């Protein structure tokens, strides 16, 4: 018998038996697909954590989108639309700026190094006794804090789905989450990244179809696009009633503050450009540097315009269907069970749960890679058998799941967890960018900057030590807390990033540069742009020509950003009533995308020619 609860005049239906059957069948089927790759994953830790570096760009990108989708993302995007309008979604869209640079530069740099984790790069980049210490610190902090933190907020979102989309009583929600995690964990422990990617690509197809279906049916439910637009514009007390896509910057109640505009559009996307963490894992799993660049660009196109707009449309319709709803995180699952009939509800719930599994298994595998590759294998047991390390990898995967569950139980909300990451992570990322962009950064400067980000980040956010000085410097009211005020998020990013840069630069300049011969090996392997590493390259005994010159990189970056950004506006304008502007942006998207794909292919061909030239020169020398 179908349970129901009444919200206003709308009856919200829980899942029917046919919905439950669809959910169970899909989950077991996707787990089966993943488990097919158990033998491949067991070959060695390279197969377990980076799929033997054999993934084509389109498969890797689709699986990456499924992992980024998670189950928390549509809930969070919907909540932002309901509280601030479409323009507030730029907190989600802004990283596309960084992924444009990642696609044309940083993705290929990572892939050329051929490591297993981004942390392993540290001993490629730095020499001396402090380099292993830095690797141990960074691997430990990511494995023990950062990765479990992300798992925590994803698990929090699963609790909302269990409550709202499945209609489960409170006593069953935790057990449902535990069972779903256990299924994903079993597959991940057995099949490693091979299984994660295989199920992720399948889950991407279902999730995309499901979210578009819900958006279309939501629009029909409120009377069509024109009726939706007309009704939304009539809600004058809602900050988003103008349906503006571009953010309005200012001090008004519905505007983005100047501080936040600076933080979001000039700092927030640094992490995306860097392509570290689990993004690096996907890039390192690609066949070559060309595939890694294509992967990042294709991921950006799928993730930001194509996946986001169906969520936005559902959120807009929810403003009409649930105008008085105050628990905004629950809007998306409430729309699912209200709009979709039996069977279709099961498909979309299965898609959300599958996306959840794709995300947590990615995080389990990624966190486990640090535990095994950068801690256990590097510092504890260095010469064990391949079988031993694969078994330890499976244990490390279980360890990640337990840590993430603990953090989920401690956190009050998704937003609370996000606020910590939004401030601390840009500070950590700025050090990572300096590793690539400034040859003079040494091990001590890197370590000092990273420690500064974590220590002062917690001092800022948890212990609130900067509240009083900030009130004085920024002339804030006594009631305004610098550490928590929403309009000062960008100011917090700026403060911490500036502190990290200052500490890293000062400590590096006070110390000695890294060994020049070690830096030469790093440059020859990664092939960074010459304009960034000229001091090192001038001392090398080869004719060095990297495919990424300054001007070429800047133009390719601009084209990549135009490609993804114009598609965001094209879809939005077509849906919200400005078709001519939408078509213009669609043409801009098509032209810039073709152009940037051609440039990436030409860069790779140039890279291969230079490598053959250097190999021939080495053979001739010998």
C-alpha cells in the first residue's frame, strides 16, 4: 500500500512496490557490471587505482560526471535556486573557468608524469630529506581528513533521499544508507577503479536520462515553459523572480557581494584548474595526455551545462509546486515523488542512488590510493608482493568508508561541510599551483604553505580568531561574524590564500632552491611551459620545446571557457524565454568547441614529435 503525506495541497507519494523492484534490480545489475572487472583490478595497484592507465577520454569523462553528480549535488543546486535564484548557481558553475585551463594545460602535465596519485608527484618535484616528509603530510591529511569530509557530505545527502524520495520512516533511513554503501563498498573493494568507472559510465546514462525526464515532466506539471516563467516572475518576494542568469554584483539583498564575486570568479576555480585529488586520479587513468585533455573538456561540457540545467528547471518548478517549503534541501526529492508516477519514480530514485554509489566508490578508491601508495607502500612496507599491496588496497578502501561515515554522523548539514572546504581548499590548492608555476618553490616553502592553510583555516572558521580584527579592518558591525557571514565568503578565501602565498614565498626565498639536476628530470618528464621554467630549462642540454607556449595556452584557455560558458547561457536563454540569444550562444559553443578540440589534437601531435626528436638525439649521443 502506498504511503502518502500531505504538504499544502500537494500529495507526496512514497515509492510503490514496482519502484522498489526497479531500484533493487538496477542496483544489483550495476554492481554486477562492476564486479566483472575484479580480475583486471587485481593485477597490481596501478590497475586497482588508475585502471592501468588505459581509459579512453569519453568513458573516463562520463564516469567522472556520475561521480561529480553524487546525490547531494541536485539537492544543493535546487536549494540555491530556491533561496537565491538562478544567478546563485554560479557557485556551482564558476569552476568551469578553471577546468578550461585544466583541459589545455594541467591535465596533460599530470598525465605525462605517469604517477598513481597527485601526492606522489611531490618526490618527483622536490629533492632532499624533507620531500618524503611533505609527501607523508599531504597524503595523510587527504586520506584522514579531506576525503572522509567529502564522503561525509555525500552520505548526508543520501539521508535526505531516504527520507524524502523513498518515504522511509526515520528508524529505517540509517540502515538504508548503510546497505547502499555496503553494496558500493563491496564492488569497489573487489574491482577498484575499473569497477568504479564501468558502473559510473552506466550510471551517467541513467542519471542523465532520469534528470531530463524529471525536468520535462515538472515543466508539464506547472503548465509549460511559458506558464512557468510567468508564475515565477509573479513571486516578487523571491530573489530570483527576474530569472537572471548572470549574477548581479552589489550590496543589495538579492545581489552577490563584491567580496564573494572576487572569491568565486578569481579564486574559487583554482582547484578545478589544478586538476588534483580525484580529478587527477581520472586524468592519470587516461591513455595519454591528449585523452586527458579531451576528458577534462568533455567532463566540463557534460557536468556544468547539460547536467545542471535539468536540476535548475526542477528547482524553479518546485517554487510553484512547493512555495512555502522551508527545508530547501528536500525540494528535489519531493518533486520526484510528486511529479513522477509509479515506475518512473523508481527509475529516478535508482539513478540518484546509483550516482551516490558512483561518488562514494570513487572517494573510497581515491582515499585508499593515498593510504596505500603514499603512506603504506612508501613508508611502512616497501618491498612486498603485488598481491599483498592489492589486499591492503581493499582494506584501505574499507577504512575510508568508516571514516566518512563517522564524519557524516557528526555533521549537521551539507552546507556546513561545504563552508569548510570552500575556504581551506583554495588555500591548499594555491600551493599546488605554485609547484607547477614557480620553479623556485622549494620543499620547505611548500610544506609551510600547506600547514598554514590547514592551521589558519581552522583558526579562522572554527576558533574565529580573525573575527575581531576583521571587524576593525573592514569596518563591520558588531553583529557581523567574519568567520560565518555569507557575504564575506570571498573575503575569507582572499585572506587565507594571501597568507599561504606569503608564507610559501618567504620560506622558499629564505631557503636554498631544490637540486637543479632533480628539477631537470622533473621538467623533462612533465614538459611544463618554457616561460614558467626558463631558469631550469636554460641549463638543460636538450633543445626543449613544450607544446604550450604562453600565447597559445591563453587562447586555448579562453576558447575552452567560452565553449562551456556559452552552452550554459544557450540552454538557459532557450528555456527561459530568450530564444535568439540562446541560438547565438549555441553557435558560439559549436564554433569554440570544434576549435579547441583541434588545438588539443595539434598540441599532442607536436608533443609526440618533440619526444621522438629527443629520443633520436639521445640515441645519437649514446
